[in-house]
């Protein structure tokens, strides 16, 4: 085992000690990874990794989640260069209503805004995706 391999093995073992989920695969077949609750850490026969955490997903807002009064802007280069934004002034069952046509329309679906826009509730200090992070 090289020093680099030992370093990686130590990281996996420390992750196991910290309660992380460990996956392993047989070095002979390299078939399919399996989860183990009690790894033997037999590095000559198996490869071990820390199971990757699932990536959080963004979903479009529901009408009751839209921050009416927040600033909203397109993620395109023009909006970034000139800091061009407008205000969310209302919401329907399927659309966000803005004060002016910043990106071609005053009414846009929740899905469309998630794809192309971001919003701020602190007067532009921080910008967030127009959606909800799900675990």
C-alpha cells in the first residue's frame, strides 16, 4: 500500500468511525458496489469508499412559498452586468407576477423562473434560486 493509498484508506475509516455509510466492491470482479454496516477493511480484496451524499434538488415554488415583495432578476449576463432587477408583486396559482418586464414577460411560470431567475430578500446583497431546496 502506498502512502497515498493509506491516506485514502484512513479517510474512509475515519468516515466510518464518524457514522458515514461505507460502500465496497470486490477487486476481482469490480461488479456492483454494496453497502456494509460492519466493514472488514480488507484492502487487498476490496475497495472501500464513503457513500456519496445525495445531492439536494431544487424544485419550483408553490404559490404560498413565493416571496412577494422580493427583488427578482434574470441570471443572464445583461442582468448581472447592469444589476437589472424588478419586484415580485403578486402570484397566481401558476405564475409569478413582476412589476415590469425584465425578462420579456410580467407573468412567468414557477418552472420558468426556477430555470432563468434568482431572487433577493435583502435588497440585492445575496441572490438565491427561485425555488425550494429539497433533501
